[in-house]
C-alpha cells in the first residue's frame, strides 16, 4: 500500500502512479484533513470510490465509507495542561464545553446550561498555549483533549452521521457517552414537559390546595395504611 497525493486529472494520477491500475486505486490511500480536503476530492468519483481516504471529518454526509475509509483523529499537541488523573471524587465540575455557538445543538446546550453551577459552558475556545479561554481553534480535537484530561467524552451527534476514530477497534460506548442530537432535544422537551406537571407537588400552601406538598404527604401516608397491624 502506498500513500498518494491528490491530482486534479485522473490521467495524471494514472500516469504518475503505474501501480494504480492494478486495482484502480484500491490498494492506495491518501490523507485529507478537515472539510477543505474532503471538498477538494469529493467530485473525483473514482478516487473517492476506490481509494482509502484517511480523513479528519468522517461524516457520512460527505461520502465517508465505513470499513473502507479511515477516521483520522485530530490531536493537537502539546497539550496545555498535564494529563488528567483518577481523582474523580475531588472533581467539582460535572461537565465542560467551550466553543462558538455556531450550530443549533450548541446554541441549545449553551442556553440551557450556561448558568449551571456544576456544568461549565463557555462561549469561546480554549488557548492551546495556556489552557485559558482564548481564540485558538480546536475543532474536533475536543475528543482527544477529553481523553488526555481523563474526562469522559460526551458526543452529541447522530451516530449514523459520524464515524468515530478507531471504531473498528475500540468500543466507544465503553468509555464515552454517545447521544443523538434529536434524541437529546426530544428527551429534554419530554422531561421539561413532565417537570412542569409535577412542580405543583413541591409547593406548600396555607391553607393547603389540591395536589400540593401537604396533600402528597397525606397520600404517601394513606398508601401505607395497609401496613398497620391490629391486635
């Protein structure tokens, strides 16, 4: 197997790499990282169909073919801070996210959780040099960052749209949480709807009113009336 550079014309590619014709490129691979590289080759049908593409944006929406193509993880090193440890009992932040709100799911998450006390949601990116909020680009290197800092990655993406790195080898569900974007949205709506229905049970009134906390306690006591034993 040999690595090849992308050529604009198929004839140039075939002439420059004579071994290409043995399998029409099936025994060759090329690296193309992030969206720019994917878009640059997407119209070269024979190249995309036959060769193994090693890409940083393994989205099925841009023609990624599982079991043929390879997901290249973005790992931006050196890391700004030391490797994370096993001191999970001493951690005070349940979840962390930083980035621009340039997608629907990001905007929804930021709006819901930006004022949460155990979730750290920031409208900016992280500086690779200092670890502080800044203007550096991190892209999908967030996954590698999470692993480095010993944080469980929470991946919000429709699984049919994204091929995670090394998924032919690693079982991502054993060390990460994978949730579909629509599932999160619909689940939150359902939870919020149910929350509104039960909130009246957690209120005290003088005098008590139907279904408030006083009546809930009374009902709890009534449910236990059958446990009474008489001599």
